[in-house]
C-alpha cells in the first residue's frame, strides 16, 4: 500500500542505525532520544495560504532531523512509518 500525503504532510522513514564519530553503531530509536534521523519518502504539494500553494521545504530523498513527539507513527503493510508536517522537520542534513 502506498500513502500519498496531502497538503503540508510528509511521509518519513526512520534510519535504522547510525554510526558515531568513533565508529560505534547505535540503534536509531533510543527511548531517551527525542530527535531522530530519517529520510523523506514522499511529500505533499504544500500548504495553502491565501489561496496559493506554498511549496514544501523538503523533497523525497532528503535526509532530515525530526522530533519523534511531533509526528505520528503508524503501521502500514508491516512497516513502521512516520507522518508529520513540513513544519515539524527540524532540519535537512547535507553532506559537507
């Protein structure tokens, strides 16, 4: 099943593991960790403001930081995905 978000909503995928600077691999979903790293799977067209669509600040494939308490976690076809608003994304991670 595919999900096509509407308006300013985005479908996010959690990164399953992350590597620290010292090379240690940690689980991405730590109970104490509030900010998570993920990837935008698909983004809606944008929010409507004064009759015009304001484009999204992220696109599919962007690696992002998001607050796990501001997004909804759902199960679709035995896969856990997150759905949130464009404004719930804290930042886009870019390679230096």
